[in-house]
């Protein structure tokens, strides 16, 4: 309990100095969301840290047992299973793996400062707020801030019971000292660390990435590793196959399989940002799960036609990253909104406005509908939005618990705003 109560903080005006503990009060996490909270999967809308965080508390049914039981006492790591399909704590098996994930997890790309500077105190308070809210699944990657996300995440999770959370990170990039650190740092355009990145999907690259992640986080047990960003977006159309061969013939995937066989990790995943990549991994590789960011959201369900059925055919589970489509489904079409991490184009803005009109007609925030929609798909075990401020943690919890009437889902389908075959969470 002490670990959880340590997660209730007041940010100082500067956001860079000390953190003052706040006392816990009764009530549910995030029942009252701040309507003006800027929210983004990508962390483009960092809130200023000069505000006092309201206190966080557990759901009523969990107030007497905020911590997770140990694995030995509870192999499924079940916590606070309140009734309801949109219970953020409900556990679901990830494909055929030994992992059971909560409906709501926490992505950490935003705290890597890749798309906006997040003060250290704000990053810490965000992660502590997620922990205090009962979130028990955290995903990171060496690419997020060139190591900064893993460093920040580890600094918080190291103080928590290791049996109490699931931790995943990624391989595919290794981090190196630049030849000229001063000029390299001067050329940086974001808040990432001034560390050189190299793509490497060989055995040596996989093992270096894995061991470096352990050292950065200071946590010796990682539950799953994912192959990261092996797609045309990062390598060009002609660059994907050479790296797939590197993974296959260079021993990278064999290294992942050896880690799984030895029990060091429980599952092997792949992070997917675009359509067309899942068929390039299966059946070529025995993939346990995919982290799908962008091709399956309230705004776009292209993965339903071929990719998700292929996952089902091969027993691969699914985690949904970027459920707000990198921000637009949380901040709608304001000036800071992005879609696929880019400025919003008119057709996309028009569709979002139509979806928002339907949500507004039923008195439901579009963000709540965006969070709940992917969880209706039978393959989806968890969604991992990436909060960059404690307010966003509370908002996510509130939105996931918001009651969405069946009529809203039916209206979205009748107006052609959802794929006709998209599963919807109706009673």
C-alpha cells in the first residue's frame, strides 16, 4: 500500500523541483475529468506542470486491497475485477501467451520527449498517477526519447513490487555514443537524449538492445519483447525485406525464441504502424502478438479486412497503441490535433467532426468512445494510450468507465462511420 500512496503528488510551480505527497481521499479515480485537458497519444500537447493534482483513489471495491497479489498467489495477476465490459482492470489473455493484460495499460512514448518537452517532475507524477490509479501494464522502447522513456519508467517502477505489473519493451534499435557528441546534441530537434540510433535486427543487436533496456530501467525481468518499426515508414519500401532477412537469417528472431524458451521473456511481439506488415510477419515468424498503432481505431478499421483475421487464424493476440489516432480522437480538430503524428488533413477532420457530432448527440465525449471501441474486438487484450500529464491518466480512467449507449454505436454504423463488420461493445 505504501508504494501506491507514494504516487499521490503535488507538482511544484516550476515542475522541476520537489514533489509533495498528497493524502488519499475516498472516491473513484478519474470520475471527474478536466474538460480542458489537452490529450494526445503522441505527447504533442504537454500540459503545464504548474497545477495541483487532485487526489487519486481506488475503485470502491478495491479500496481495501490496492496492490496486486503476487504471481505465486494469483497466477493470472487478477486485480479488482468489477463487473462491466469496460472495467479498466479486467484481465484478458494475450493470444495464446501466459500473459493476461488489463484493459487499460500505459504507453510511454510521450514521456520520452519526442514530440514535446515533459518536465522530469511531470513525467514522474504521470507515472505515479498511473500506478496509483491501478494501471499495471507499461510499454516502452529504446527509441522513445533515445532511452529517456526507459530511464524515466524504470526510475518509477523500480520502487514497485515486480509481481504487480507487466512490462514490455522493444528491439530493433541499439543506442550508441555519437562520434562528435557536441555537434550531435546541437543538431537535436526534440527532447530526446543526444544518443545515436542504429537499426539492428541481428542476434547481437537483439541481445544488446535487450540487455541495455534492462540496465536503463534497472529492472531485470521484462515480460515481452517486440520487434519495433520494421516497416516502410522507417526503412522505405525496398528496405524492409533486408531487415526481415536480418531478423530471420541473422539470428535475431532465434535470439528472441531462445529468451522465451529459457523463461526470460513470456512472449514475442511486433509493433505495427501501417497496413500490410502483419502478413509479412505471419506465417513467416511464429509471432505471439501484435501491438497495432493506427490501423485499428475509431477513425480507421482497415485492419479488419485481412490483418486481424490473419492474427485470429494464427492465434496472435493484439494490443492497441495510439487509440486516439495520435491525438485527434481526444483533442478533436483543434490546432494541436494530429492524425498519424502529422497535421490533420481536411477529409480526416471532416470524418472526426461527424463522429463527434454523433457522440455529442448522445452526451458522450468522443475520447470515451475512442478508448472503448477497440476493446470490443475479441483479439484485443489491452489498449495503451500514452498520457503525458496526471490529468490525462484520470481522464482515461473516466472515459473508459463512461457509459456509452448502444444507440450511439448503432448510429455510427448506420451513418457509415464504422466498418460494417467492426465489433461494437453493445449489451
